[in-house]
C-alpha cells in the first residue's frame, strides 16, 4: 500500500521553500531546512524549547497534532527529508529565484525574479490554512539564531550544534 506524505514530496517541498524565501529574503540553508520541517509538521513546534515569551505558541501548535500524520521519530524524519530539501533548494537556484553564489556559501538569498501570480495565490492559501502557526514559523522562528547554545539547532534538537563556530 502506498501512502502519500507531503514531507517526502519533492514538488511540495519546492513549494514550501518558495513560500519561505518569499517571506525571508536571506536565510541559512540549515535554518530553511528546519523551518520547512515545521511547515510540514506544525504540531511539533510544541516540542521546541522556546523562550518564555513564546510559551503560548506551544498550545496553538498542539491543536494541529495528528497521530496519523505526525512522525514517530521526528529526528529520523528530518534526516530522511534532507536530500529532498537540498534538491528543492538547488531547483530554486536553477530557476534563478535564489542566488547561486550565496548558496555555495550555505546561504539562501532571494533574487529579484518575480514569482508568478498563480503561485503567489497558492502560497497565500497555504499560509492561510494554518495561519496562526505558519506565521509564527516564518516570522518569529526564522529570527532565532541558528547556531550555538540556545540556537535553533539546539532548541529543536534536529541538528548538532556543539561543533558550530561561535
């Protein structure tokens, strides 16, 4: 039996990445991967070790919990999504939506190339579907620093942070 899940769909990943870069002009590749993971599994935002002023968002995230949709092991699922996410990011570079030179340095930087109106409408509908949590992920979580103690890698436990350069 085949079961579809958007976490492993390369085209849906590409769509989520376009949505991210349209709202966050410059972002590290690793941070984009983490944010993309939470766009697929918004209920897992409740598992992030948050600063105290963001404790309310955990309650919001829990309402999106789904035993059939959420991963059994979120770390394994994040690791399994790695190649799909990198392929989507490379596709964005190939279509000139992000700068290739920045990508070679591990940074996703948006270019001036226009996104088609139909795609912009689809992106808006996607974000409006779970607006309360998606806006938090794109606007607030994207502003957390990525590396080191209390960085996004450390707070989410999705990536190793102890060997990051300060």
